[in-house]
C-alpha cells in the first residue's frame, strides 16, 4: 500500500468521512512550529508510567515508514529526547505521536523530526519494564490498533482504521475535489441558504 498518499489530505479533509472517534483529542498537537504533515501505519506502544524502555525498543522494531504511537500513561516523565528521535529518523520512522511528554524539543525541531504530543518536560524516565509491542492501545482518547493509518499535521491527528483506510481516502478525496469544483462563491451561497433555513432570512 502507498501510505504517502494519505498525506495528500489533511485531517480536516477526512472529517467529512470519518467520525469523532477517529480523531485524537485536542491535547495531542504538534510540538514544533511549521511541522510537516505525515502519514503512515501505526506501530503502537503501551508503557508503564515513568518507564520509556518499550518506546526505545520500538524504534528498532518498527518497520521503515511507520509512525510510532505511544500510550505513556504519565505526564511526569519525558519518554524520548533528541538522540532517540535522531535514531528513529535514521531508521526511517516517519514520526512520533506521544500521549505524554518529551524533551529536547529544540534538537528535534532542528533535525525536523515530526513529533506530536501533550507537551515538553525535561525529566527523563527509567528503562526497566519489558512489555509486548504493537498491541491495541488508547492514545489521545481513542483506540489505535497496529497498522491503522495515521494522518497528522497542525490540524490534529486522524486515525483511519486499516481495514477501511483506502475507502476512506477515496471518499474524502472525491468530496474535496467536488468542493473545489464548486468554487467558493457557490459554497458561500449554499452555506447562507442552509443557515437561513434554520433562522429565516435576515430582514
């Protein structure tokens, strides 16, 4: 499957096709400005609070082109830093979606490694807990399964179920093309007509 094609559309473009439960909550956002849009299959990580071993193992196990999605279960310890992101980038990982906090964001921005999360905190965690990788998790308040397609940019993070990802892409692309063909003026007329149907025309 061509995973890059999913980044042709923004999370907003998918919003007309998929439901609210396919979007992570607003607390998961880009952690450096002008971040590029990324898309790819999720390689999922569940973590013990304060322990980052599973994430650090995942960067070596995740296939090239993956996006690592982590349920950290904590806001008290950073689970990745500049060196980990540099290794991940070198191994072909597209980016991180972290339901938690990270550190060294200046270094990460400088290397232009896409990372989304809840925030930044200097204190790193420990490495002790050996957990299974690439299992179903909850991140950003929604279910994420291994292989689900992630689309993330400054608008947020969409999670397309892997079984329906191509269908969702095609439907969303068609809707976007139809809207562009309509043009803004006609869209605005249709919008006004719809609003007036509820409120009545302004006298």
